């Protein structure tokens, strides 16, 4: 007997539904005619909310999804002969089907990483090509916060990268699909990780933190945003009925809903990792700082576990008889789910398939 | 005293809210985890609904917006050295900020038109460049149904274009942002205007007909759709929480909600045009076949009218003292709005600004 | 009996061989190793020669061909959401297989023209979209000098366009594939038509005026050229053995070889036109200001004439029984060729095929 | 006293002049008018010569330079959502300023390599993403022959890669900027390394082997070449006066001039490497199989040597006090140059700067 709903999984925070408060905000906005394309009061209110949170000088633009936010934010910073430096694990490098290259024309230069983070010295090693026309010219460093491995950059680490690139006429871009999780993890404000740390352009994620759709591109240097309206329209990312994106973000930033959702997801990941400490056959492979748990488990245990709570194998060949898996939690993961999953893991690792 | 809500306007069907049945469908789907990116039961059900309506062989993909649907549908049909032939008034030519050119690499060849429609002879005049490498090679004809002028192609007119282009190894693309309005106007099925008329790829609009966001790209020749999943992802148009697009379309195609909405909007346009017949100073300039009314009115009347019911001026310089305006109706336009607007028009044309 | 070499034609100035002085310059440079990619003394000397001719502040870059020069020069001036305004007859619009669109991402906006030239009022009519994100934003006006119809802009006409666009934050680009012919026609310097007339970027043609290959992109505002080295390399237009392009241009600009060649070609076109005055059945259709003659002739005369001196039909359907043809002359067209051709025309128009 | 011409260097085979027989071929072709853009007898003759050498079914197209040949050859094989797999040292990855990404829209996936060559197992490791829309889809493997390290693939090694990729619906592209050197090194025909080894598309280099400009794109599967004329024109690589490219290639392939030039260059590299065997402070770091010698030398020796015979430092930080350098030889490198350079090296390594 299993009282846990069959529809819970640990595959992705994108698999979660929409937070009830977000649905409520949408329903509240569903009255009468307003101008399309963002010329409406809802959008103005949402932008004002961003300025409360990130500082009065930010410029904010709503787009449909994370790839759109990343690609258009980057496009604001580059010319096609530029190169964009990122971790080899970055979403923009591995999971956007070449959209950054196609849309910006730029080369992406991947840096090796064991924890999803990149360091100043790695960036430096790519800069000797500056000024030589045979080589794509590095112009942007893009980091992901929290990283694709569920680790986080401290404000100081971000500031160090920001200072380094700014001193060389370059920009710092942040893919913040899970910025909320990073801030919750560090116990700092969104502003401390962005405005105050020297980020130039941010993709601020909504979809993975309880929204239905929509991401925000935040410019901390307003002069960089001058072209964005045109890039967004030409980049297929201008929503006609913008109010329905805007009110989601307004709700997310109201009464710290973003923080509540992220903190909860992080806590569930922490709980999962804690309960797996010392379980034979299970090895946590990354620091659990946000809402992801990476672990090595026996290959033979995978199918049985996936049937119960679906998740993705990250590395099929972690060792001869082990795979590395990624377990994601979300705002609606319940403690009961986690505990039930832990029991399932223990059982499958021990006697798979029972 | 004016009982009409201040938020009604005649500017665009994009300014309308979301139809209540669409909101309900969204709320119903908001339970539990499902796989992201369209690997879910809601998306399968919506696709099945499209096959009921358009025929069993269609392939359907959901995207975020109309520009995305047009650009990616076209990208499925071309290589960058191709040309796309369309009316000079086509949304893809005038209102997408060059997105088709940027994303496909193709040249758009605009054909002059007085009613928004194009004819076979105009297409033929561009084909003498075929095979000559100095010229972009025509590969697609794109038509808009209903047109940007609110006129419609009959099934025979579409078939004639389809046969012509197919005989020359080319394709017929349809921007169907308002296909529902065209079908309602002609009293024919969606299928009669597409599947049965020889269309190869269709952008089927939702946003202008009561949806929150989302358009569908429909392939009538499945072999043309093989690459679409990759084009969509790289083209920034893959929704993570796909279920929330899918259920909107499922609801739209259920119990002919699409038809009810479109028919109502058309009726309101018809009513507006009928009531303006014979009003001195107002000249209807296009056939009113869908949900748009184009008219010439005195320039001095514009500001007063816009203050009451906003709309856009289409041509600032229709004559020395007249402008051409576009009035759009939508699923939620009420007869009272129209009649009130007609009175306002009569008043402003007569004594502007009172 | 025909003493005229069979290999002469009136099809294109691209069909001519290389001027002997250009060959000599190449042979002279064919000694020893020099650094590739333009870091050599020959390139420096050629650039210095351009500064003598066009003024000390110009920046000059050599590329392979005219399409390359146009596309990369334009790419220096735009972002992908921009529009480029040109005549509907412009080489960039009709004869570059969509290269400008593909490479810049921009829309080209064609202006109707009867003589290949465009006027300020036509440009103005496209500027009402400025600032509206739905429309590609006009940023460049591109003119061709001499035009594709063999007509020329006066310095004043160029200045008027330059002032107009500069006042609106836009740029003036000149496709000067036949700039030499225009300068020869007007009896003015190259500088008078470019530097002094407000042109921002010029494609200065070599291939049509006696060179083997190579065009020069000339920037009159050096700040616009900062990125060009990178655009050129990424744009496939950086020659490894640059010296062989550079010495051709040095020779062309030495002792007014450019002028001598162009003046001769113009004179031959003038002679052809003059001798055809009053010939029944032949109607000159454009002013003969450079090295092209456009004429209407009976359709039945075409094949016979082409067999003798090949040329291209410009418009197959000029009238029921006439075509419009384009006859080009070049630096090596001899008076005897022209006179012989005139006789052939008279004969064919009268009794075709004899 | 130094009788060696000051203009010899070991920096690049691009720094050499044009072979006298190539100049002669150009001069011979410089008579009369011929149709532009390759519709001429010289081009037909050159293509016929390619068919003699590579087999009767090849399709051949001439372009301006190596980057153009690579990018357009690759563009024939891909759609923008594809990935191109290559060595991290590949010219297309490191030295083309991002042109492949910009022009094809594709992602390049670099494989680590110590000798410039890639192996089947490395390719296999990238194919698990096939069919998953989040990832750019591998479609082409591109190898360089001879490699950027002066090493060569055997026919069997090429065949193994070709079979592997063909079995997976992929293509094998070869950057043959120095294919002549590889064939000379292995003592096999050009055909053995391409047609007979399963290559799909080849960039056949001319400029590095004695030509003035020009590369050839060779298709071994003619169906892949159908679009190339359009890609070339739109890709800025269609020469107007094509005859001057064609006759260079015809001469290069006549009486084995390609082989003579390449064999000589290889012999000079071999001589240089042999004479440096056992010289203290000099370590040859790669097999010397073509016309390149890679070596580690003391950093303090570099400046003095460069002043005498210029060359490029490949790796500034090979060790604490050593750099890795690349010395290239060419068709015109003389034995005396090599011996003189060896003496200089010995001297500088011993007593730098004297």
C-alpha cells in the first residue's frame, strides 16, 4: 500500500505544478482589456516589484522561458565574433540545443569543472587570444547560480569574477534559473548575489520555482538594456498578453513567496541527503547546497526506483556497476515523499525490484 | 454616465482577457508532477484533439507565440538561400521585427496587395530566378488567413495557390493567427481551409481567440515535421510546463469553443460595420469578413474616440484630412460596447471632442 | 569575315580579363616570404594610397569580392533587428542570394525606382516605425554608385541623403562596385563622391574595373571600423596572401589607372548609345552615364545578337514583342567592337538571323 | 655575412609567394572575355582535372579561402541544430573566429587530442545525446589532414572514422588545407586518402601549397552538393572572375605539381627535425610527418631566432623556462635556409642574442 501520490517525482523542478498563489494572481488579472506587449499596469507593477528587490536602477524584461532569457540576455552583450566563457556543465552549453550559438553567432568556450563552478584562473587562460582576429573574442563569462550540480557561488566568488571581467572590458552574465535556491541556501538576499556582486545581466527563473511560464531578464547596467525590446521581439520572446507573465512574477516577489518555495525545496534536498548518509551503496557526489542531490547508486537499482519516483540518470557510466543520478526537489515536495523515497532507495539498493 | 467598462477597447484581439473555460482547463491541470517538455498526458490529449479536427495524419507542436509559430514553421521548409513570398501586409513581413529573416536566413519577397490577399500570377512573377544562384530561391508562399485586413481566402483560392506551388516543388504556409475567424466567416471547417486545401504548414492561433498564450504549428505532411522538435528547442520555443499550453488548446477545440469565440467576434465586427453604413464621414475600406473593420474617418475625430475606446490608426495619411483606422473585435466584445462605440463615432465625427 | 575576337562580349564588366598593369603588379610582388593576413608592406602601401585618394582619416580593408564588401560593410553598421533601406534594383537586394539578410540578420526594405536612384522622401516614408519594436528598425540607407542602371548620383544628391540619415542617427552606405565609372562620368574625384559627400562606408570595386579579384571596404568614420577585422575573418573574407590583393589596388590607384579604365569603358558605352540613336526598333531606356546601355529591342533580334556578342536580357517582357537588354562595356572594349556590334544590331533588328 | 634572403621565414606556408608555374597559368588565361562565375572553359577544364585525380563522380567548387571552404562544406551537411565534432586543435575550432558557428548555426564539440588526431571512441562518447532535443545533434565529424600538429591519418584510420559515422547517418568532413603534404608523406594518392577512404566532403587546399588564393570544395557524394552553388553565393565565396582560380588548380594538379611542392616542403621539415636531433635544449614534440616541426626550446632563445627567421610560439607556457614553437616549411624553403636556421638555433639555445 502506498499513500503517496503516484504523480510525484524527483526528476525536475519543471515537473511540478504551479503554486496556488500564482494561479490566484493569474485569475485576478483576468478582467477586461489591457494593452498587449507589456504596455499595461500589471507589467508596470511587476517591474516596480523587481526594483524593490534588486535595486531602483534595474531594467527588467519578461520572456517566455529560460533558454530565451539566457540567449537574449547574452545577445545584449555580444557581437557575433565574440566568445562566451562558461562551465562545460552550463545549461547554455549542454542543454539549449545550440541556441546560444545560433542566435548570437558566438562560440561558447567550455571550462572543465568538477562542481559546476568556474574560477578566475580558468577564465584568464582563454584571454591570450584577445585582439587576434583569428580567434573568437571572449566578451562574456556566464555562470549558473545555483549551478547545474546544485552547488552555489558565494557573493565573494561572484564579485571576484565580476571584478576580473570588468577590468578587461568584459561582462558577467548569470543564469539564475535557480537563483532563489541559491539565495535561500546562503541566507542572503537576491540583491546580494547580483546587484551587489557585480552581475551585469541576470536570467531570473520563475518556472522552476512555482510559476507556470516566464523568466525575467534583469539588467543591472541600464545602458546594456537599450536594445533589448528589439532583441526580444526579433528573438520570438515577446508575449502578447504580457499581464499573465507579469502577475506571476509580482506574486512570486510578494511576501517572499520566492524564498518560501526555494527554502522548502532546498530543505527537502537536504533531508534526502541526510537520510541517505551512511546507506551502503549510495554515495552523495556533490555538496547539497540547493535543491539537487547527486549520488552514485548501483545500476541495478535504477529501474525499480524510477518506476516508483521517476528521476534522470546523469551519468550512465559512473563506474562499472554504478550510475550517477540527479534527484531534484521542488516547492511541493513533501517530507513524506522524501522519507518514502529514502525507504525505496534502501530497499532497492539492497534487494532491487522487490 | 457610462456603464460600459473603461477597459474595453477596439485596438486588438490580443488585448482581451482569457476565456473562462480556458482558465478552468488550466486550473484542472494544476495537480501533481508530470514530465516536462510535452512528455505528458495533457499534451497527448491535445494532439489527439487536433487530429480529430484536422485529420489523423497531422503532426502538432505547441509553441509560445505567433511569431514563434510562423518563424519555426517556415524554418522547417527552407534553407537559408531560399526566399519566402508573402503579401507586403503580411505579419511576417511587417510585424515581426525581421525575425523570419534572422532566424531562417531567408529573404522575404513582398507582393503588393490591396486586400491583404495574394494571387497566383503575382507568385509566378517571382519564379524566373529559379536555379540562378545570384538570387534567393523562392521555396515557400505564405498567406495569412484571415488576412491582416480582415478579409478571407476561400478554400478554392487556397487550393489554387497550393496546387501552383506544389507543382513547382514549393510549399504553402498559412499564418492562421485568425484561422478560426476565417472558418467562422465562411461557415466551413478548419480542415476545409487547411488539410483539404493543400496547406503544408499552419500556424494555428490561440492567443487572439481567448487563450492566455500559445500557438500550434500543424504539419499536414508529416515528413516536413521531422526536425521540428530540434528547431523548436533551438528556437527558444519549447515550454517546460507544456501541459499549461496543451490544455488550453484542448479546451479551445472542445465543443467548438474556437468557433463560438470567433463567430461572436466576427458578428461584433459585422454589427459595427453595419451600424456605420451611411454615417457621414466614415468610409469602410475593406470587406468585413472576419473580426476587423477598416475605415477612413476624419483625423480630428481620432483623439476623442481613442480616449473612449482605444484603437490604432492604420494609415496616418489616408488623405489630407482623413486617417484609416483598424477596429478589432474579440470574443468578449459585447453588443453594448459596439453600439456605444457607434454612437461615440457619430458624435466625434460630427462634433469631435465633446 | 569577322576580325573581331570571338571572345568579346557586352554581358558584363566581370567578363573582361585583368588589366596588364595589374598582372605586372602581381608579378612584381611575387618574391620572398611576407607575413600573411595583411601584416605586410604591400598592404601598408596600398592603404597609404587609399589615404592619398580618399583622405588621411579613412580606414581600409581588403576583401575578396563585392558581395563580401557589401555584406561586411553593412554588418559594421547594424544590429540584427535593424533594417537596411535600398533601391529595389540594388545589387544587395536582388543579386546577392540573400547574403545581406543571412549575414546581418536584418530586413532589407526595397524602394521602387525607375532609374536605380532613391530619394530622401522615399527614405522618410519608412521611418515612422522607429522605436516600435514590432518593426525592423531602419539604420542604414544603401545606394549604388553608379547604379545598376548605369545612372549616377551627383555629389549633391549624395550629400542630401547623407545629411538626412545622419540627422536621424542612421548611416549612408555606398556600393561602389562602379564608383570609378561614376567619378569618370561626373568628372569629379573619388573623394568628392564619398568622403566629401558624407558617405560612412564604401565598397570600392576593383573586379569590374580591371582587377583579378578583390574589393576594398573604406570607412570614412574610423570609429565604425573598429570591429571590422573580426567581422572580416568571421565573414570568410580574410585573404591569407593579402599582398596579392593589395598590390592590385595600389596599381589601380597609381597614375589614375582606375580613371583611365573607367573613362574608357564609359566612352564605349556612350559611343554605343550615340550610334544607336535613331536606329528603328532600338530604344535607349536609361540615361547613359556610366558603362551600361539599357535598351529595348525586338525580341526576335536577341538570339542572333547574343550569338555574336553575348549579353543578358534584363527584362524578358518589356512589351509584347520587345525585351529590355543590358549592354556593358569595360576597360578593354574597343571602338571596333562597338561599331561592329552596332552594325550587327542594325542588321538583326532589320533582318534577324542573317 | 648572410647570403640567405631576409624574407624567408618559418612562420607559415601562407607566407610563401606563388609558385612560378601558377603565375604562368594565370598569365596564360588573361586573354579575352569569358563568362563570369564559373561558366567558362577554364573552370570546366579544372573540374575535369579534379575528376582525373579524385574519381569521375566528384563535384568540385572553387572558393576563395580555407575558412570559406570549411564553413561552406560543413554547411552543406548540417542543419543549425546539429553539432560538428572535431579535435580541440582543429582550425575550424580555434582559428576561424567562430565562422563555423555563425554561418552554420551549429555547435562545435571539441575532442581532446595530444597529436591533433581524433579516434572513434572519442566520437562515440558524444552520441548518447542523439534524438534528445535539448542537445545539439551530432551530424558531422571533421578531421584535418595533415593535422594542425603536422601529423597524418593513415587511410585505414580515415576509413574507420568514415565507417563509424556513416553507420550512424553522419558525415565525414576533411579539412585538407595540407592534404597534399599528407599524401606526400604517406606516399599515397590524394584519392586513397579521400574518395577511397570514405570522406564525404573535402576542403582541398591551394593557398598553402603555392597558389595565390583559392580552395576547392570536393564532394564525393554528388547528392550532397546540390545546394552548394547557392550556399557559395550566399556565403560570399563566389568569385566573379573564376577563371583565375580555376587555372591555378588546373596547374597544381598537372604533372603532379601539388606533389612536388608538398614533398619538398615535407623534406625540408624532415631535414630540420633531423638536424635538431640531439641538440641540447631542443625537444621535438610531435611526429614530423608533414611540413611542420613542433619543438620545445628555451624561452630566452625565442626573440633572437624570430629576428632572423620569424616563426610563431605555439604555447607560451610549455614549462617554466620553455616555450613550444611551430616551424613550418613550404615549397620554396631551401636546404640552405634550413641549415642556416639550424645553426642559428644551436647558437641561440647556447648563447642567446649573440
